[in-house]
């Protein structure tokens, strides 16, 4: 029974992760599994249960499923409401550099072109760009993608199916044993 609990929880965890992959790889702003740090960070592990004394008792009914991901998975799911604490500039600067947003290009002669504002045509620094993004998020918020609850619901349904099948198998074995004794 102990190995089946571990296998069952691991299968449920993988199903939840696959559902998250499906949702995040589709839609208006899809993520790519090969390059997205968030999708690469998704991991499901089964933790051993502990008894009342706090000692590990192996993979039993007290075992748990643990899902790991980068911190901003929560913000991607819930979004960010308007007029709350502004996003830290440091985090935005890292994101701007990583995504190469507004990076200076090169001219035909191979010289660097400065980052320029689309409206005024003036040069704009990375800090100014981060401040503009921060202000926009503060004023407008970010719409959430709401994918975690459906993924957990699917995992719960799968767990119910596994448990119902397991109970049915155990009941069938017990009935067979009773009928063999009677015959």
C-alpha cells in the first residue's frame, strides 16, 4: 500500500504540472517551456508522512504532495490589483535586461543606437524604462491568468478516481476471499 500511495500522489502532482504547462503555453501571452524559467522550475515531490511523535513513517496516509515553482507563479495566477505597493524597480531592471526590452540597436555602420522613447524620440535609460513600467503596473494593475485553481481541481478529481479504483479493488479482493471461504 505504501508504494501505491507514493505513486498515486506523484501521478497527481505530474497531472497538476501538465495542466499548468497547458494553460501557460497557450493563451494571449504563451510561455515557452524551453526558455521559461518559471516552467522549468515546476516540480512535484511526495513527502513522507510523520507519526504523532514527529518521526518519519514512510509513505503512508500522512504523506503529502509538495509543488515547487518560482515565487512569481502566484502573481501570474492572481494578477496585481491597481494602486497597491509598486513593483520593486530592481526586479523590473532584472526583467528588462533578461527580456532585452528597449536594448539599443546598431546602425548600418555598426554603431550603437541609444534607447529612444517612442513618443518624444529622446534617449531613455533602463531606469526610466523600469520606472515607466512600474507606474503603469501601479495605475492599471495586471490581470491574473487564474490557472492554479483549475489545475488543483483536476488533481483532486484524479486523486478521487485513484482512491475510488483502489477501494473498489480492495473490496473485490475481500469479497473474493469471503466467497472462497464459503464455497
